C-alpha cells in the first residue's frame, strides 16, 4: 500500500466526507479534499492544477475551497476561489492550515482534515449562506491523484 492509501482508513475517509456534506448544507460553497502521494512541482502550483482539474473554479459564486495534501511530501495547501478569498480575513487560510498541521503532527489526520473542512464551511456559511435553490455543484468525495 502507498502512503496515500494509508493516510485515512475507510471509516476516517467517510467521516471527512460527512464533514464536507454537513458544511455544504449551510452554504452555496463547495469544499473538496484531494490527496496524492507526491508533487513533482511546487505544492501551491500543483494545488492550482488540481483546483482547475476538479473544476473548482466553475462554481456559480466562485466559492470553492480545495484542501490539497501531498502525503509523502508532508505538504498542505488550502486554496479558495476568488469569491471566498475576497471576503475571508487575510490570515484565515494560513491559520486554518496551522491548526490542521497541529492535528497531523499529533497523529490525528482525520481530525485535522475535519477541522479544516469545518472552518472553511463556517466561512462559506457566513459569506455564502445556503439558499433554497442552491445545488451541490461538485462531488463531496475525497479525490485521490
């Protein structure tokens, strides 16, 4: 098994997906988690590629959030589209990333991802609250590359 396959157990993965679903019930925003073993390029550049590949920029209100993890590189990038980036505090993504890394260092991979998803969800709810005609624009499952 690769480190990506060992990063989350099936039940941990299901808990992260459930956190995504819970967060998205309160907002028109979209949250995706992407895991891969290694990035051959700068992690931010790779996260940008994944953001486009997963069609994160195709949300109606430009309010997609990607949590990108290169497992073997021990690299984490949180990337928001322009709509959400324009309204969150300047240090929001960095502080969210720091709290996630703290959980990862303690061996709490699942909780780190859930914390990141829920924090992103809180900001999305605040700035892009759910409206009755909102549609889930992107899949909730974790993507693996």
